[in-house]
């Protein structure tokens, strides 16, 4: 199990180029620009990620045994190929942005607070994409394949697994912890578990497929548009 850490990059750089998804009003676009300028001028984003690719004990069952941790993640069991490891990652923006959001609310500048919070969500997604790209490259270098993505608390992986995922990702290296309610701290943090193995077919499922909050959640649409943008850029 070897730890990889990424920091010192700027997820806001790409966001500054990206227009707001959908038909954003001029007022919303203006607020986003203000939030971006604020995040930049006060250096509110300290992006970082850590991940480890951890071998699974044989035989691999729906209770995945990785080191001293056990995760119940039957969705990762592939229809073909061989699941041999999991990649566990943690991503964060650090604590400054969420503190600034709280201050803005306290100052009754709610519109800017909301815009900054949303910008933080976009930035965190960008950090997650970067971490996944690095993991995919790492996995490919080892001659392995990667398929399936779970996040503790979403369908497919219980929220109670969060602490184990963060231990496997060695998330404390980038300042991410979990409290007794399984909430990650800083709040603008996220974690992921990806299947790694030999000749794994592409997963035919997504953690969002049967999510009860899918209709209200903006993540699938934003992830799809980011993927399309990356495809166009490539
Ligand atoms: S729809 Fe949203 S809340 Fe549901 S699993 Fe997907 S990202 Fe998570």
C-alpha cells in the first residue's frame, strides 16, 4: 500500500474558464465572479488529495478485506475479470473557504455566501476528478484496470464505512478526518473507493442510478458536463 499525495495545484483555474451550467442569470454570473475573486484574493482554497491502492485478501467476497479494514461493497464485484485491490482516496479544499462562507452568512451577505459555497462544491468536484485521473494513470502503469466508484453515504456503500475509507486513503496526511456522525472535516472534503483489478469490464452502474435524491442533486449533471468538456478538450 503506497500513499500518493497531491497538493499545490489550483482547481479554481479551470473553473474560471468554465461558464455556469445552464442558463445562469446575469446576477448569478456576477455573484460567481465575485466569489471567484474572493476565493482568489483571500487564498481560500488549499486543495489536496491523498490516495492508496490497497490489495484485497483472497478470496474476494462482498466483504472486501483490505489490510485491517473490511468494507461491504458488493457492487464492486465485477461480472468478469478479477478484482484484486481497491483505490481509496480523500480530497479536500481545506477549512478556509467554509469558514469564509459562515462569516458571510453572519454578515448577512447570504447571496455571496451561497455563491462561494457553490463555487467550493465545483472546486471540490474538480479536485476529485484530478485525483481520479491520477489514480487511473497509476493503475494503468501497473498494468491493471479500474472500474466502479463508490462514496460512503451514497447507494452502494454505507456511511458508516467513511472512517475505514479515510484510514485506507491515509486522509490525515491532507488534514481530513471524520467525526462521530461520519461527517468529514473540513466539510468541503470528499472520499472515494474505486475497484482495481485484472481485465475489469466497465461498470454498468453508477452510485447515482437509484439514489432517492437524484432528481434534486446537481452532481450527475455537473459530472456529465465536466466529462463532456474534458472529452471536447481532448
Ligand atoms: S445523485 Fe447525488 S446524492 Fe445521489 S449518489 Fe449521486 S452524487 Fe450522491
